[in-house]
C-alpha cells in the first residue's frame, strides 16, 4: 500500500510567524501525522495550510481548523497568541480524522452527519491523548438538554433545514459548542457500549448510529 502524502504549507510571506511559532507548527504537524497514521490505516493525500487569521480562531487557544475537502485542511492561527504545540497537534489530528472520513463517505451534507463526524473527531483527540479535554466538548450542558437536542434532531431530519451556527456556535437557542457536545455525548456512549474506538469507526456511515441514538432518545 502506497503511503499517502501529507503536505505542510505555511503561509508566511510577510513573516507574521516568528521562528519560535514556526518551530511549534512544524513539531505539531510531525507529531500529528505520525500519531494519526498509527491509528488510521488509510489517509487521503492532504495539503494542510497554516496561516495567520485571528478572526477565525477559537480565542481561548488561538487555533482554528476547517477540513474543506478530503485533500485540503485549513488551520488558521493567531500568530500573536502563545498557542500550545499539543493543542495544535490535536487540532491537526481532529481535522485529519475528518479528511479520512470524507475519503470513505464523502461530505457531511446533513446535520446528523455533521454531529456524528464532529463527535468522532473530538473523541479521536481523546483516543490520542486521554488526558486532553476538547474545548468543544462542554461538561456544563445537562444530559437532559442533550436528550432534548436529540428530540430536536429528529424533527430536523424530517425537513433537512437547520441553522448550522445555531447548533454549533451558539447563535440561537442552543449554547455555544452544543452540536459538538451532542456528538461527543453520542460517540462516547456508543464506543463504551460497543467496545470500539473512534479510529475503528472511521468508515462507519452516520446512519449506522441512528438505532443507538434512537434508544438514547427514549
């Protein structure tokens, strides 16, 4: 089997990133790719682009991430922030999980698919570092609210219409990171019940989780 090509691309023509920050990016990239390859047997060819854009990061960590396709991952950073190598490494692992899942299953073109995908990617971070706590997995949202979210998700599946920013970024009736937390809640329980890991579920379609989610909903 030919090993996939994972490229590191740092946009730094204006020298926004200091030498120290460049070294953090390089180390985080190397560790993330090695750690992900150890757990996921097949990865697509991916360009991972690092660039300075403070408006697109999570302010608490100075790091963001978006998997635009199975072949392109964008990692915005705040070059003025003292971002952590380990946090950046796990963000890269998170996005590589998305890219690998896209290789098998295509785009996450529904709310249910997005929730499952984000839950798997967050839990993949924990598979790599069990002491880590994904910033998008909130522990202050009551289980009752998450079950209510599953009820709401059932209604969404009937129409397909939903507000992405409301579910994931707190722009409406749900708290910030709600969709991520709901995904973590589902995947954490699914993995425990079935003795499986997020890496083992990389090619499992979202629809295969529906019976389990329906039982949580009862």
